[in-house]
C-alpha cells in the first residue's frame, strides 16, 4: 500500500474529527463545493482538447467526459485540492469574526451609554 492513500485518510480523519457547529459545516461544504467546481472547470478546459476523439467523439463522449471531470474534481478536492476551500473558509471566518467584533464593540458602547444615562437619572 502506498503512502498516498494513508495521507488522504489522515487528512479526511483530521477534518472529520474537528467539532464544527452547523454554520461552520455549511461554510465548509460551500467552500469545498466551490473548489470542486473550480477544479472541474480547469479539468474541462485541459481535457477537452486532449481527449477529442478518444472514444469516437459525439454527444455520449461529451456527457461521459463531464461526469468524469466532475468525479475527478471531487476526488482532488477531497484529497486536499489546491487549498482554495481552506483559504476561502479562513478568510470568510476572519471577516465574520471582524463583523462580530464590530457588533460587540457597538453593543458595548450602547450598554455603556445606557448605563451612563441611568446613572445620571439616579443622581438627579
């Protein structure tokens, strides 16, 4: 058995072992789907010119090639892909955290202002 399947299995187990909440799982699924779609387009562009006439051409070959590219792209992404999904996930989570921090800061300021107003009313 080669080391490649073990390394793929290690990556899959590690990703599956991470406890994710529902929103994070949805984000991960979306970024992985995006990367698979991107890889499929790369494969379609590259394989379209090389395989013309491999099976005699025609509509059936086009369908087969599309399904083959779809499965290849899913397999490539599942085994680590180009890292686009991880990069997107990281950037989206960072932007979301920044948004949450801004909301939190704003909420803190509102609470502080309310407390100051209540304190003024108590002392008046």
